[in-house]
């Protein structure tokens, strides 16, 4: 029959979580540590990673802060190498790093567009490639979890003011990530590597605090959500633990909405 512990335990596994310095990424790091995995914490701001590492180590796991700018290919390589050297072979990857940039779509620059894609899509692929390559070489299974968005598959309802929410590059990059998830899932299933996306609804985080401060944005979001409230970043933890654990052995290529019913309309 097994046990609840065996079904959801991540003990003996090593995770790498990007975007771990704040918001949803930080909660993803907490989730894998709660499950028992050792975890490499990757983000630009080391000063934010160190207190989190101390917090997670109090749970009885190893936590390694790795400061890196994921818009830079060399930094991605260095971060992956540092995480592997410090904790061992990575078999859980959580791509939670994400940014949004620019204002209204009519004013968005090419530079801003490319910067968003560099973090939200390209870095996710490059890290997934490195994790998968090592797993395939060793003949080991693994889990890759991408943090997408409800706006990967639908437009934002925010139109006024035009700069209220910087969405076009963000939404496009998350759409790319969602379909990348499906393709990687199909290509890597033969190696025992499951690839899935979590699509959160609007949650108050550092990245979207400016948007939520705009008149009417929070109220409009809540009115579009059947639960009539914003999510909280910690509400992502259950989905992360499930998708990283043995409990999700028959799940790959899926998009898990954690959005209070927003996508059910």
C-alpha cells in the first residue's frame, strides 16, 4: 500500500529553484525543502537568498544560495555548475524566475521584449537542457516544473490605463513556456523526465505590486476570480510538491492552474 510519506517525500533529491529571492519562487523553494529535498537557491540578489537558506536548513535540508543573472548564458552555466558541485546531481528543476518590462504594447521596445524572453523562456530552456542532459547520461528520472501564468493562454482584462499592467511580453513569454513544456514532455518522457507547468493566478508579489496599486486593478482581478480573492504565494506549495514527488509519476505535459477558478470561466 505504501504511505503518505513515500508518496510525496522528496528526501534524497536535489532541487534547483530559480527566482528564489522573492514571491512565488521563494515559496517554490520552501515547498521542495518542506518535501525534504536539498535545494539550490538561484536569483540575482544573494543578500535575499542567504536568510532563506538559513530558514530552509532549519528544516533539516541543505540549502545553497547561488547568485546569478539568468539573462546571461555564462551565468546560467556557472549557476548550474555551482549547484551541482555544492549539492550533487540535480533531479528537480523549478523554473520560477520571471520578469515583466515596458509599458503599453504600443511603446514596448525590442530590448524590453528580448529581456523578458531571456529570463522567462530562454533561461528556463537552458537550465532544463542541462538538467535533462545529466539525467539522461546517468539513466535517472527527474522532474522539471515551469512556472507559467494564467495569461499564457488568455488575454489580460486590463486595458485602462494603458500602462496599468505590462503584459504583452510577459504573456507571450509565458505562452512560449507553456508550449515548450508540452514539447519537452513528449521528447523526454522516454527518459523518465516529467515536465509540467504550474499556471498561477494573480498573487500579490514584488513583481506585480505596481500593477495592483493602480486604481481598480485588484478589484477587477477579484471580480474575475470565482473565489473572489487574490491568491497568496504560499498557495503554490502543494502543486510544487505534487509535481516534484512520486505522486505525479503519470503526469507530464500538463498545465496546473492554481488560480482560484479564474481559468474556469
